[in-house]
C-alpha cells in the first residue's frame, strides 16, 4: 500500500543537525504526492577557523551519519536524499562513488547525493559546459575536495570561492547580498557555469535570479539534489521559481 500523503514517493533525507536551510528549500520544491522525512546527523556547532577545525567537523559527521540513516529508514522511505554536501565531494570522484555504495548498502534503497546531482545538472544544461567556478562555505581543505571532484569529472575549475564560515550554524547566516557578491566575484566571460555547494547556504532563490541576469547556468546544490532525486524516481514535474534546471530539465 502507498503512503497516504507520499503516494508518489516518500523521500528520507539526512542533514546535519546544525543545518537550517536544506529542509525549507527542499520542502519549497516538493511537488504534490512527494513527501520529505528528515533525520539529523548529530554534530555540535563547533568553531571552524582552520583546516584542522574543518577536518574535525568532517570526523564528527562521519561518526554519526549511519545513525541518521538508520533513524530515517525506520519510516521505510522509498528513496534517500543526502541533504549534506562536503562528504559527498571528499576524495574526489572515487571517494564519492565509495560513499554512495556505503550509504546505499546501509539504507537498502538508492540515494541522491549532492556531488552526483551537480555533475548531472551541469550535463543537463549541455555537454559543452567545461569551465566552471564554485562557491562554498568551506575552509581551503574543503575547497580542494570540491576542486578535485569536478576536475575528476572532466571540468576545468577556474576558481573556488570559499566563504570560510566560522561554524556550521553560521553558514545559514550568510546573506543573499553576500551570496550575490560571491557570484559576481567568480563570474567572468570564460566561466560557462557557476556551482554552489554547501547545503546550509540558502542559495536556491539567489541562484535562480543570478542565472536569469547572467544568462548562464548557476547551480545551487539544494536545487540540483532535489531535482536529481525527483528525476531519478521518474517524477518529471516542472517546478518554477528555482531556475531552469527544475523548470525545464
């Protein structure tokens, strides 16, 4: 029997406990008959001022991620969506593939990850896209992982702009103006697409506006991830207000 509200699909979503952006953005993109069910990766709101601090944050996430998977899977969702991003880029394309295998084996259902989703989104915009710029909330150690992943996927990464947010909660406090300025900073005529990672950056709306004015793809990771989850499950609804990806692809 189908879930009475999620009669098309029920999505289990895992996100850090400090993340306040991914849930409202995913819910805003949700079409009728699809429901989102969140489980939290329990981490402290720790200070992040150095690469060592960022590594400690990643260790904290890795320590409780499977607990979050087990928790949400007790609701028996049809599909699992990763509402976190740094870990999905870690150790490049090879690390992303290995993480996907581990999570799927634990969950027993297929998953959508931010790294895969961003790569798929760029391909959806057209095979000619090769030169990209990235925006992250990370310290340099995280930026290097993002650079490595996209390079492994065959893209030329022109620039990675890390915002160096001082804590996990502080990521959600980055203003739309700051995000706009970051987009303008990494944009130049040679950049064919801009990709934002870090699911606690609330950039879905800003990315859609920037895409319209710059006349080039601006991929927000939460938009890409939810788009990828829908399309992987055969849900082709066109959803407006979040850019071309959800509206046309």
